[in-house]
């Protein structure tokens, strides 16, 4: 028997609670579920039980139940999408490892980098196709992603980066000076140029996940909210997930909890994952005069070349979403400090919007692994997980959910999973020293971003 105890040496326990939803813009602007998603209050039997009603869990449920006809049930400790799936910036973009494409070649080899790039592109296309197929309106932005140089030396690297990306991955990226950015409606006071292109786009993550949940429940797939799994037993080839008021017996289980996976929940993943906080703020809607004054009028997803990067985009209702690292503690003081850093970065970039009020502020986890790549696969007989999307989970988590389903049904398509994704992440050293090490690393990164 595995008791899913709460062991949180890096953060206090409340950091991992999803029973209380974050006061995000997404939650305030998404329509409620079309039908009730109650708590689990009885004992049921299914083919596959899934823990986690986010991008990974619901994509796995859709593939298993709808495409392969299996009997599936999903449970979540909080609301549908209450974890990272409802707290992110809504960037449906290429990514999933801790490396960009050219770094993947260096660290993982050319063959693996090409395999990962193919999957990253398929992941972006998968989300677009799924939302179109299910008629889910996700407020999709214009296509492309803008990578901004925060120093002249970073901009000087962009020509070579664009040429190498074209040569290796076939990517068509445009190198733009800041004057050219201004001419295209990307007016700012902080950057030296940009690299623009790609299949990426922005979306409303909670409209996506609630739309998918609505379709699943309409098709008869039960999703139980506010049903935290407290025990996991395995006996005679069966798995049993126990909540406070019910249980699920299943032939196979999927743990789709990513950065909200408690330490000690899965022994095989102990010391292999690192949840890190990210913070986001969203302004009130801007007036047309304010947009004209700043001249940032494009809805393209944008991020910069800092190690402690900023990411941002103009939303459909003319609000501005701005995000960045969220500190090393879940305390209220740490949250306020992280938000002040976001305010300072925003004000330095958009000087005409310094006085614009902020309506929403929230935070959530991104999940890093010891191998700097996601893991998707079987970690114990008939027990599967997928996690570690390194801040790029909208597309990659969605794709990995269906990849788990392919593994469970032994689909011929399973060999398309990159090899590096199928290996348990490396163990991290000095786990008991993670908080001071993360603090030291952040100080070093900030120094590098400013001075090097």
C-alpha cells in the first residue's frame, strides 16, 4: 500500500493544494462547465483510472475512451484545471525540454533533437486540431512567437541562430531590429531586436481544458472534482485509488499531476523532479489611445533572452498578460516580491503603460526534471505518468497525454515518442539543499542577465 503522504521539503504544503483555486484571469473569464462534475462518493471499477484533470490527464482520457473505447475515470484533488493547466500563460508553443532546439543538438545529439522537434510541432498542431474538431473556442491568437533580445550581444547572435535553425530544423525565422519591430506593431522600450516565426500561438487555457472536459463528460467519461487520492494499493494485478469518500479499482493507472506531484507520492520519481514557481499578472483592458501610444498592438506570444525570462502577450480584450519567475518560497512576502519584479520589468518595457492598473495576480508551478526532458511512460507495471514540461506544457502535456494512451493500447505509433522522454529522469544531487541552491542559482542568473 502506498499512502500518498505530503512530503514537501522545498515548499510549504499549501503550495501544492489545488482545492483552493487561484484568482486568475482565466478562471474569471472562462464559462463554467456545462454539467456538474461531482466528487467521487462511491466505489467504481474501470479499465484505466487517471489522477489529474489537466492537459495530460484529459488528453489521455479522450484518447483512451473516445479513440480506443476503454472504460476510463478521472479524479482531481481540486477543480478541473486547478493545477498548472489553469495557471499558465496560455502559450501553445514549441518546447517541452529545458533546452531550445539548438541546445538540444548540443546536449542530446542531432538525431534526438530532430525527433523532439518533430514531436514539439506535432504537439502544437494536435491542440489546434483537437479544439477545432471539438468546436472549442479558445480565443486563439495570431500565429508565431517572438523571441526578444534584452542585450545587443544577444541580438548579434540571432542571424546565426536563424540560419542554423533553418539548416537543421527547416524553421523560417525572421530577424528584426527594434525599429522593424516598432513598424510591425511591437513597440517597446527595453529590447534590441527579435526573432519571429514558428507555428506557435496563444490560447485561453481554461477554456481549452473545460471545453475538453465538457466533451468527455457528454460522452459518458466521469470526471470527479475535489477528490484527492489519499492511498494507492496494488493487489492481484489491480490498482485501487482511494479518496476520502470513494475508490476506483482499475487495471491501469495514470498519474497526471506534473509539478503538483507530492514528494513521496511515487517512489520511482523521488529526487527526480523540481517544481519551480512562476508568477503572472494581467492588466485591466487598455484603451485604443493607450495601445496607440505604446504601439504594441499584436497578439503574438513573446518572451525574452534572459535566463530569468519574462513572457507576455496582448490578450483579445486588450489586457496585457506578463509573467516571470515566482520566487523560491510560497509565502505571501515572496509572492509580493516576485510581483514587484514583474511590475518593474513590465514598466521598463512598456513605459506608456506604467500607470495601467493590474486586475489579476497569481502563481503556479512549472516542473523541471533531472534530465531536463519530459518523462512519459510506465514506471511500474501498469502504472504510468507524464511530467516535466519545463514551462511549455500547453502543447507538450496535451501530446504526452495521448502518448500515454498509445503506450497503454500498444499502438504502433508509440515508437514516435523520443527516446529521451522514455527514460526515468536522472536523480538530482543535494535534494535536501534545494531551497538554498535554488536561491543561489536565481541570484547568479539575475547577475548574468544584467551584467554578462
